[in-house]
C-alpha cells in the first residue's frame, strides 16, 4: 500500500512539472491567444492513457502495479487538466472570443477521444508482439 502511494506521488510530481514546462514552452512558441497547453496535455494524456491501459489489459506485457499507478493515477492524473479546460473555455467565452471558445470546447473532447482510440490501437499492436 505504501509503495503504491509513493509511486502515485512520484508520478504526480513528474506530471505536474511536465505540464508546467510544456505550458511555458507552448506559450513562448505559440502565444496566449488559445489555451494550447491545456489542449495539448489533454490530447496527449488521452493517447497515453489509452495505450497504457490497453497494454496492461492485454496482459501480454507484465507491468508492475506500482508502475501502472505511477503512470496512470500519478503522472496522467496531474498532467491532464480537465478543470483547466473548463476554466479556459469560460475565459475565452467571457472575453468575447466565442468562436475560439466553441472550437476549444468541442475540439478538446473530440480530439481527446480520437487520441484515446489511437493510443488503444497502438497499445493493441504493441501488446500482440
């Protein structure tokens, strides 16, 4: 039980820091007109979640429980940012950028779902080698 808590905690620190530094990098490269960081981490996080959970479920590759918890609950739990997605949507709408708000609000779940499906497909391919 303690090993699981330590693994989750370690993953959470890595996920939060990854999100923070990716966000800084995207703002420098792409600007602040659109919430690129939140959009990107939600899509990437969905993809990785799909791949990891599918590989684990296939049981072809044995991954220690603590590593799965580190990646899924810890890292991806702090890396992805659904609450930030909602807040960013509200800010775009309140600032009068309704078209961007709609694009962001609809694009995130659609692309996230597609990312999850692609991750699952990759996970199936890797799980059957």
